[in-house]
C-alpha cells in the first residue's frame, strides 16, 4: 500500500548568505504527495515568530494563508514559500489538497487523499512498521513523516489512519487532523534563536 519516493532530476536545496536558494525540494515533496491528483487547491501558511513578551514559544504573528490551484500554480506556490522564508518567515503547506479556495477546515478537505502524515516531534517510526516514503527534517532531531499510498483513500479514513499512526508512535497529537500544515523543505525554521534549514531526508 506504500509507494516509493520518486527522485526528480533537479538540484537539492542549498544555503547561501543565510537564505534558501531556489531548489526543487518543495516541489519534489508535493509531487510525491499530490502528483497524480487533478484539481483542488494547495494551501500555504506563513507567519513571523512573535516578539510579544506574553507570547508562547513558537507563536506566529502577521500570518498569511493562501490557496493555489493544483497543479497549475504549484511552481508559483513553491517560489512564494521560498521568498517568505528568505524574509524571515516560517513557511508551511497543507498536507493534502482542498476542494475550495479560502480555508483548510476539515469539511473542505479533498474527497480522497493520496498520502498519510505524522509530525514525529522527536518520535521515530518503529522498525517493524511500514517505513515512510518521504521524511523531512523540520529541525535537528525532529522529523515529519509521509506515507504515499498505492491508492487514494477517503479523507475520513485517512484522518483515522493518521491518528492511529500518531498515537502509536507517541508523536505530536495535534497534527494528525485534516487541517494540518507542516513545514516545507527548502525553507528555514525560525522557531529557535539560530534558524535551521528544513531538509528532505533520503530513503532507500
């Protein structure tokens, strides 16, 4: 039920002068997760780490959510996230497509999803489980895991499977739902004092 991560003949992300150089990393992941799907909207979400003294760690201010037609606007969306990251903003994407433009509520999720996901938050996938088909290192020692499916499944079923994966791994229990956004590879994570690059990981 799990498909391998297909490589693309385009360069990997690099860092120059503290900014992410245009790369294939974001598009590569999106094509893996959504590649065969037609229609619907990809959601991006960006924000600036809050400097308010009463803000919780990781809180974002000046947030911006946008919808992009899939697959027509995929490259524009990836370029936008890179540009936002270069401006010092954290950059995320909705982990599945949506039916209509403008929101990422669960009742707007696409009817079928082609992949599952887990924000490990330090947890790792057990060795005896099906291994992820793509992994993104969101910060040192922390990963986002994706499983591309051999056939799409209904959004409700995908949500239930995500919850089982999440709780079984002891992962972030706030990120299995259909409104989830996760960090885009090829951008930067500004949550800590020293920003770190969000990187794709390689699987056999």
